[in-house]
């Protein structure tokens, strides 16, 4: 077989891709028709494709390349670890240096008493771990009937059977017979789309109170946990009203229900602090992390759990794990990534220098006729597209169409933004410069103009 290279002709790369590669979350036949864009190299916030275009990646890959592309230190960390110990498992009474160091570092960074780390290879897997762990927790505590999990419609927690069930994406549920039994959903705190005549504060409270109603409907002694993203990412960068999280915290505390904060996107500086629960002032019992943990340079995820959860789980043999839990190379790269985020002041600079400028520039798009709302926290932002600003209408029957068109325009203008229905999203590398932010906003405005 002829092995292709980044310098091979685009048509050849696309043809082989189309012939054998099944893409995630993609209409395969439609993609085959037009051919995938082949990304060949990257540096900082810039991608190169096989046609020689330079593309500004305003999505940091998939919300993950927090330190930016091309960091030699991470390549070195991987190579060093591969030479020293490319693999060993952590199952059978053994451990290794990278897993030890990374677990300890995460315990140091995570708030409060989140001091214990169970490794996985992705956010989906870590959330499956959480599902199993909270059920095991109550089982060991002598309350085995506490198995029910409450999550939110339009939340995203991954696309495995467990994680996809906890997620509230109906498009995922409808294809896979999900959710599995014992998973329940309440409505999301999406004021712009669903708030009607309520003020954001009233609406935030009302949506949080759905949690209490659901707990009482199921029976408080049957609920194991509530899982939510501090700020919904894949659902459209939805910032909850200020009343939402305090009320959720009150309710989980009142009923003694475990709170899982899914920080897969919001972790490691994305919201301007190390973790989204610090930005939203929430106290979880378990945090899911992945993506920014290694800045995407290696696949790795983890559940970071409280002293109490760990104490209970440690009392039994927890029959769960992945061959690559705590993979040494992924751990070594993640540890080095955390060093860069910290020692180079990338997280601090994101909060003090990058986020304020990005907010000011991104919010300037609010005057565009297609833009009904601009939301941004830290380096996560979204534009709601609308045919009618005052009524906050969406593009109704063709919901998502405007987003799709705009994304296609961005793509053509060498800017990567995602769309979720009619929301256009950004989540750039934390190292983006002011000048690059200007380029991002200029290209976004041009794309909106072309889509209008
Ligand atoms: N949780 C959240 C909040 C996510 O945004 C994602 C992915 O986007 C996941 C979990 C799943 O992570 P992965 O794709 O690494 O399995």
C-alpha cells in the first residue's frame, strides 16, 4: 500500500479518507461527496491544510488545545516517557511515576478536598467511570437502591452508552436506544431560547428547582447523583443565570446527593480559572476532566473525587478500569502540559489579559443583524443567530440552518468556529494574541455578512 504523507496531493488524501475512514458525528456520504479538509500541521492557533491554507482555529481543536499547537516540550515529554516506560498497567498492585505525579498534581490543583484521581482515556470514559463509581459508592454505604442519576437535556457528557445516556442530546438518544434505565433529565438553564417572559433570574431559579421536583418524583433515597457541566459547552456555550448554581447547590446539599461537575471543557483555564466550578462557585464531589488536561496532545481523562467518595470506594475492590487507565505517556504529557499552563502563567494570563480583550471584541458582533445574543465567559463564547432580535426567535423550521451556513462561510474564510443549531461557538487556545483575536472577529463578521 502507498503510504501518504502531509505533502501528498489533496485529492489522493481525500479519496483514501473517503474509502476507509468513518468520521465521528458526520454524515459519511455527504462528506465523501465533497471530501474532507485535510489538516496537516499546526502552530500556535494556526492550522495548515493540504492545500496550503492557514486557518485560525477558534475551537482549539475540540475545546482542548489550551496551550496551543506545536509545543516541543510536550513532544519531548512523550518521547522521553516512551523510551523509559512506554506502558505498564496500574491494575494489579503496581504503579508508575507519571501516574503518581499526575494524580498528586491534580489533587493539588483541584479545589477543596478533591484529592483522589481515577484515570480514563477520554471524557466519555471518565463519565462512565463516574456513573459506576457513584452507584458503587451508595452500594458500599448500604443504600444500594440509590442508583438513579439526574442530568440535563442538551447537556453533553460523551457518546458511550453510559455517558451518552447521561448527556441530553436527543440526536444521540434516538439512534442508540438511549438513555439506559435509571437516567433522568431536567431542562437546561437556557434563558435566551426557553426563558419566555421570565427574567433570567426567575428562570434560573425555576430551572434549578426542577432538580428538586425530579428528586421528589424519583424518591430522594433512590437518587445517587446529579451531573452537569458548570457551563454547557457542546450544547451551545450556555451560561446559566446567576441564580441557577446556588439553588442547585442548595438542593444537592439538602438531599445529600453527589454532585458531578463535568469539567471536560471548562477545566484547565477555559473559563479564566483552573476549573469552571471555581468560576461558577460550585462545590462538586466529583469532577470529570479530559481535553485541556493534556491540551489534546494525548488522549487522557480522569475523575477527580473527594476524600469521602475515595474513602468509601477504597473500602472495596472497585471492579472497574481501563487497560490504559493512567497510561504513562499520556500522564507524562499531561503533567508537562500542567507545568506549562502554570509556570508560563497561561491560565493567569488567559484571565487577566486574553479574556477581557476577547470579550470586548467578540461582543462587538452584537450589532450584526443576524446576532441576537453574545455570551462569553473566559475563553468560551457563543453567538445566537436570529431572524428577529426582539423576539429572540430561532430559525424555526430550519433550526440550525443559519448556524450551518455561517459555519460553512467561516470554513471558507479560514476560520474554525462550530455551530450548535443556531449558535456559533468559539473556544480558542488560551495563548491566542490580541492581534489574532482581531483576525478572529474580522473573519467571523465577514462570514456573518456573507451568510446574511
Ligand atoms: N463531557 C463534556 C462536557 C464534553 O464536552 C465532552 C466532549 O466534548 C465529553 C464529556 C466527552 O469527552 P470525549 O470526547 O473525550 O469522550
